[in-house]
């Protein structure tokens, strides 16, 4: 009888020790990840986005330093082959391909779009910008964890200018980014000297058909937007 009681006591002690150990392990903070490691992960996710076909609708907000706020909705198409990033905001269309940029102010049956040869394509994409961040060591990066945006799980990051460092064009002083597992941008917030720009996805789907692109482009004169 005494032996049985001793065994029960021993079993209870082992169980209590196991519970305490589990609580301690769960409460132990994860090892701090270096800014370099976070940046590498961010660039890796952005690289995936640069090779992904997707259509995303965003709510966009711009706040200037004088507290003027403008809000709009935009739709952006991302296509891998041939490379294309096309954004429609109202009647204004911007297009970036591997060989040129184009800006169209309004949809007309034969209206030309303002083109700028060169300077487009993947080199000027987010991958290129954040690769420059990684190389120049002007910014720190932290992992902000996970969120759910537009019904999708997202990984979020913050990239912030280091004291005394020079701002990289197009990046601003602080950037928050949330990306889906395949790299599709679901949220961004950029602090710039002139204010803050933010966008949050309200819907996202994968796959972009040539017919879908053509239905948008034809409104602006497909002779102007060549090679799409």
C-alpha cells in the first residue's frame, strides 16, 4: 500500500515538473533575429512577388505634412512573363514593362500615353530597392509578425532609416510591409518627408489573363502601350 502511494506521488511530481518545464519553455522569448536576417527574408519574399501573376485591389490613403488626406481605390495587375506592373486608379493608368514606363491620364479611344523609354522592369521593382537597402546598410529591419489581410495570412516587416543615414529614393524614412506567403503585397505604409502613403488590400486573386489586360489597355489605344 505504501509502495503504491509512493508511486502515485512520484508520478504526480513528474507530471508537475513537466508542466512547469512546458510553461517556462513557452514563456521563453525567441532568440532575437538580426536586421540582416530579416532583410534577407523580406527580399526573398519580394523576389517571389516579382515572379507571380496576381490582381490586387487596394484602398489607398495619402496624408501630407499639412494634414490633407486623400483616399482612393486602385487595382494593380502583376505579371511575370512578359514582365508587367499595371495600376488603374479611376481613369489614370500607369504601366511598367521590362523596357519602358507609360502614364495615361484618361481613357480615350485614340489618346496616346506619355512614355519614358528604359528605367522600367525588375531592376526598379521592390526587389531592387530592398536589395539596395540590404547592401547599403542604411536601414534596420524588424519582423512585425503575422496578420490576416483580405482573407489571407501575411508576414509583416518594418524597415526604418538609421540615424544619420541618407534616404533611398522611393523608400522614405520608414516602411511597413505585409506580404502573402507567395510574396503578393497586401499592405504597405511609407513615411516620407512630405507625408505618408499607405495601401491595404481589400481583395487579391492569383492569375492574370491576356484578355483581362487587353480589356483595360484597349481603352487607351493599344498602339501606344506596345508590347503588353
